[in-house]
C-alpha cells in the first residue's frame, strides 16, 4: 500500500489529474472513504485528466447509480453504489461498465461483493482535517505492476 498525502485541494487536483492522464481503457478505480471524504471531488479531477469537457460537470451519481461522461480521451463511468446494499446487482448490467472500454470509478465498491473486479486500483480516502486528506492506494491484479509506472510518491 502507498500512502499519498493530499494536504490541500491543489494537491488533490494534481493527484487526480495524474490518475486521469495515466488511465487506460478498461481500468477500474474503486474508491472508499466515509461520506464527505472527497471521492466525487477526486473523480472530478480524474475526469479533467481524461479531458472530459468542462460542460460535462461531474457530480455524485448517488441517486442515479451511474453517470457516463463522454468527450474525453476515453469514456468515464462513475458509479456510486451507496444505496445498493443487498440489491441484486446482476440485474443492473454493471458488468458492461466494469469490463467496458472506459475508465470505471466505483464509489462504495464493497457493495459489488463477488462482482468485484480482480484488476483494479483501490483508493481509500481518509479525512485529516477540513481541507486535508490522505489517499491509501492498493493495487490488485494487473495494477500491481502498473502502479510503479504511475510514479506516485508516498507521503
């Protein structure tokens, strides 16, 4: 696991932009952290790194479950599974996104249970103060080798 210090919004932005620029088609980033930890904020910056146009304002998909953002280098699929505890996920068609050609970001990934993709980067956000966060990165599957290429500095 790598810990990245994000003491300000500017550093969170730089981190998100980097993740977006390095993302490849089919990548999955799972995000954990409590309410207000900054999962959607980080997703906005990842989207900017992908080149998602500014008019495609990235918001939390809590009530719609998934938002699609096109127009960037690759599509961005942003899922928020917070409300799906105990739901039958097979009926939602999430596999089409999880194994699609875009970058899939999944908030509250624990709700996926056995649908959790083997290859992914997990980012656990921790609140340090009102403006400061820490990101704990854990690579699974093919991301173990790729994380080295990201050249992310531990903090």
